[in-house]
């Protein structure tokens, strides 16, 4: 029933533009053909698509939705599966045998959530509707410039340079479907309990609260990413303008711009910027009207002027490791991580000279020149992430443990470090980005498809 609805919607959304992508329903012969159904999905090749960037992204989202809806349908009464034959969604890619154990575990967890599945179905319908609307909007606005998008890489690419493992797609989709149940509840909580008591001065981090979900990625390209607000925005942008980059893939160039948090939550971008250079990893920041990022496979930093829509400055960080030399413990080519605090723009990285220890440099935001550098004794690859508040660097010990901690600080004012044990909750157990926003006084993070923010408390030393 849901599937029929999807096919109808998918047909309308895709057919309207003459798009060759087609969801197709067929027998699942791999599982013994016991009358269960799955959807396979064909996506147009780059040459067939008339609007490759935006169209590719949206087709990928529709494909992800198709996979999830077919999963939901298999949970409905009448399509019940016994423990011996777990239902599975088959998207654009197939699961490897190794993923089966995971699939079965997730399936049994899904069973527990059965009563809430209808609510999720509603949510999915809403998202599909918004994707279709987005597609129509983008068509009406004309196609963005040509180029290889990260989403298409995920669907068609050989994957040789991608850290993301295509064999786990079905698992990730299932995980994502399960997490979505919790999200709607969290969004309700957000509306009720947004902390607004702001500490005016600087201090040391003493507390990190529970993460609050602000957005969610629908497609596999959004497993990792970075979301941002400019702490010192320049008109026409405001403090509410929200930015997002999905960083799965090898040619990451799409920067989504949202008018405010609400549009961001709904997934309605006001604009999609196509960056003149591909960026790498989740280390980007937005500051004083510029997107600062590390260029793919290089130690070059770039400042992309968001108003002029052009590169305004470029500079190499001498000796900085890149592309997997000194990443954070989760990988993701997170060798070079930009940060903004009350005092300005920073870059967190390492060098051969520092033997993999975290190096910190203060940057001139206009020229990207290094103003001063500090060397710590924390091995960069041993920590899950790092962020800077009031000139103090903090590290997180794990990107997956639900009971992770902020376990170390390094004060650039005194050159001293100390161990800490401040609880930090990895709610979705795959935190790929953590950045402090000094205006919002929150930690922004990307946790396995979820864009979250953590309230914090500082105390004067
Ligand atoms: C912080 O956690 C990382 C990762 O577990 C560990 O290698 C490091 O030694 C810890 N630092 C301190 C000061 O406990
Ligand atoms: C976190 O939880 C794991 C597994 O439950 C446990 O082994 C570990 O000791 C806990 N760590 C902390 C810092 O509480």
C-alpha cells in the first residue's frame, strides 16, 4: 500500500521531467522467493540526465526513500516475515553477506518499534513530497552548472577513493529508518526546551548537554557532513542562515544554503552553491561571509566568498598532512579541521615534524596567512574530534561510544594541557564533525545522518 503510493508519487515526480529513473517492483528470489517483494531502482547515467546536479541528488534521495518505504511495507501486517527470512530492502546497491548479521540485528530492533512505523511512514511521505517539490523548484529555476556531484559518485562511482563502504548501504538505510523514529520526538523537545540563558563571558568548558536534532539527511550521501551557521554573518546573510555540505563521495561541491533553521529542518534549501573546487572532509566553517575549506587531496585552504560566489583567498598550510595522513580516529580524510571561536579563525592539523601530534594555527581570515602556531602532545589520530572554545582546544575520546567524554584540553594562552572527563553523548554513534559556534554558544555536530547541536556551559577558571 505504501509502495503503491510511493510508485505513484515517484512516477509523478520523476515522470514530470521526463526522468528515466524508475522504481521497479519484483520478487526477491535471493530469500527463497517466499512471496516477499523488494524494489530495485534504476538511476539515469550522467549523459541521460537533463539536470545532473540537482536531479541526481534528488533521484538519490528518492531512491533512498524507496528503499525505506519498501522496508516499512514489509513490516506491515500481511507481509510479516518469520525469523528465518528477514525482509530486506534492496536499493541501488546490494548488501554483502557480511552485512547480514547486522541486518538481522537491526531487523529485530525494528520489530520492537513496530507500533510507531505508521508515524514514520507519514514522515517519509512528507519528505518525499518535499523532495518532489524541491525537484520542481530546481527545474523551474534552471539547472545548476554541470559537474560531478557527490551523490552521483555514490550511486555510479567505482568508489575506489571513497571512504564510505557501499557494502553497508542496506544496513545504513535500516539504521537511518530506525533513527528517524526518534527524531520526530526530538524535534518536539527542541521546540520546548531551547536553552537561551547565555553566558556572556569566556571560560572553560564544564558541561555538554544532550544533543538536539535540527536536521536529517535522507540519502546515503548524508552519512557524514558538516552544518554551520556564521557566528559573524555579513549581509545579506543573517545569524539564521544555515549551511550544509554532505561530504560522502569524491567530488564534494554542493553547498546548501537555508534561510533559517526551520527551512533547514524541512530540507528546503534557498540555494545550492556549486563550489569551484571540490572540498574534502568535514572540516569546513562559515565565518564573516566566507566558507573556509580544505581542497580535495591537498593542503590548500580556500575561502569561498558566499556573496560573490567565488574563491577570495587560497593558501597552503606548510607541512600539513592531508588525505588520510593524520585524520581523526574515524577517518574521513579529516586531516585538516577548521574552527572558529571568540578569538577568530583556527586550523587544527598535524605535520611530520610534529610526528602526528595536534598542531594548532591561528589564521588571518582575509589572507589565510598563519599568524601563530602551537604544538600539543595529543596524537591527532587517537581522538575522535576536536574543537576550540575561547582559545582552548578540546578533544573527544570516541566517535561511537554513547558514553564518550571530552577528555583533554590545551590552553593556547598558557601552553598547558590537562585531562578532563566531561560526558559527551554520541546519540547516533557516528559523530563525524564537531564545531563550536561562539555566537550560538553550542557545539554543532553531524552524527550519522543527523545534524545536531549540544548546549554547553562555560565557567570562569
Ligand atoms: C583521550 O582519549 C583518547 C582516545 O581514547 C586517548 O588516546 C587519550 O589518551 C585520551 N587522553 C587523555 C588525556 O585521557
Ligand atoms: C562506556 O560504556 C562501555 C560499554 O558499556 C564501558 O565498557 C565503558 O567503561 C564506559 N566508559 C565510560 C568512560 O564510562
